[in-house]
């Protein structure tokens, strides 16, 4: 268990209710994180253009409602267990993925057109709506990934630790990429069950009340550090933001 003082936050977590690759239920995931000393989790299930359980033949509003089942059950579990639960999505474009924070259910219901947008279009569209866009595992090599795409002038941050990567070299490349482009960095487990990948995230100096507090901390570039994976080999200054 990571013991550094502060608010221990998972930034990349899936549930079986909403992600097709999810192994554990929302309740079980929150319970496991509670038992492993985390104070909060961001639920980042695969959106409707990714590895989702949602029936895509349903009306758009119903698809969105079904997508949020994982988060809503996790939120209920968090209130019961004493873990703060925050909403997010893992958004997909032709196997290039982004963690998007700060965009809610009603906004998605009113913006079905995003499904037809390219990253050059939807990244600024999310950001203009108050969203925060993190490029997830940008250098991952896997059978399902068709191409690497990079948007250093568009994204807000880069996920430089992802414990779902089978080779830490992918994270080292992501870290170097973030530093080279002066982009903030995040860390996450990409957890589908804690025993599979659990053990990374952020340590925040202050407790966030909502996802917008997390966004503001990330945007400030101060008040947090990363842990897990290659981050544990970095100096304290390297784990902090610029």
C-alpha cells in the first residue's frame, strides 16, 4: 500500500456495469479501493465509441443513461463506504483514447454530434464546454491499437503511468513526451479489478469536493504528485508538476 500523506486518488478505473472489459462490479471496485487505502476514484468507463456494454441500437438518451450506470452505482457505493467517487469517461477515436473529465450526463445527451467528430474537433469542443482532456496511454502497443496519434497542442495532459501497459517503456515514452511538450501528467491503474493493474494514481495535497476541484488542481500544475509504476523510480521533483 502506498503510504504518502495526502488524498490518494485513482484516475482510471472501469466497472463491469458499463465497460465490456470490466471484471468487477462498481461496488466491488470501490470496496477494493477502500480496502487498499484510496480516498477517491474517478470512474472512467469506455464511452459509446469504445469497449462498452451499452446497446447501441437504443435511443441516444437511453444509451447515455445506461453508460452512467457504472458511475452511479460506484457513487452509491462510495457514499456507503466512505470513498469519494468522481465521474469521467474514456473516450475513443479509432483506438486512440482520452480520459475526459468535467462533462456530465445531460451535456452528452444534448451533444450526440460528438460521435461524428475527429480529435481535432472534439478535443477543443470538450474543452470549450469546461472539460479536461487527458491523452490516455499514448504509446501503448497492443493488438487492438491500429495507430498512434498525438495531439500535444490540443490535450490538457498526458497519462504517463498506466499499469495496464504490458511494458513500462510505453510509460517512459509518455513521460518524456509530456516533459518535451510541457504538458501536465497523470497516473492511473486502468483498473478492471484491483489485482489486475491496481496501484497507481495521484496524491493531492487538498481534498477535492467534486471533479471540478480535481480539474482545477491539474490545471494549476501544483498541489499533486503521481505514484505507481515508473513514477516510483522518479525523484520527488520529477513526480511533482512544473
